[in-house]
């Protein structure tokens, strides 16, 4: 199932592994270290359903740890890794060691200039700026 929206989660269906109040590691050099999720772009709404996100999703979060200028600010980020395993179209299952994101502007430009660690293929397909900055895409 292909999805094409401005803040789309990913081109293909991925198991949701990150929800509201999840803490994420920030894997770039923007100054933030830990981010807490407070919202998910284009998640839709349903009574009592907690919005979820997956690699490639754009989220809204608050900076919990980091430089003093960054702390307690609301930022937008894109998820690049998740712990929860998901199945790809070729039948393989994949998961990462941690939940991680990178800070971006609303247009998708990176606030930092390098990404530390691997990046999920699903997020690199949706966001070309991430794929150029990433060292390893898995």
C-alpha cells in the first residue's frame, strides 16, 4: 500500500513502535540529547487511540536533555530507528537497539549536519535529506 502525503509515515506500512510520551535518543549534532514525543503529524484521530509513529514519521517533541538553549523547547523531528520489530515487503524482520530521531525543520531540512548510527531504509526513502546525511542505511 503506497502512501504519498506531505508528512507521510512511510511509503510502505510499518508496525507502529513509538507513541506519545516515548523518549527518543537524538542522533544528530543539533544540541539535543533526549526528546519526548508529544504529537505525531498526520496520525489521524479516534477517541481514546494514542497516536503512533514509525521510522519515516514526523513527530513533535520536547527536548528533555541537551544544551541549555535547547531544553524545554518544542521541536519537530523524524524517526530513524525503532526497537519494535517490523516486517518488510521482502519478508525479513528488522529492529534496532534503540529508538532514535533527528531534528528537522517543517520542510524536512536537518538542523544538525551529521547523523550518528544506522538509519532505517523506510525513513531514507521518504526524506531525501536524511539519506544524504546518513552513513549507513539498513
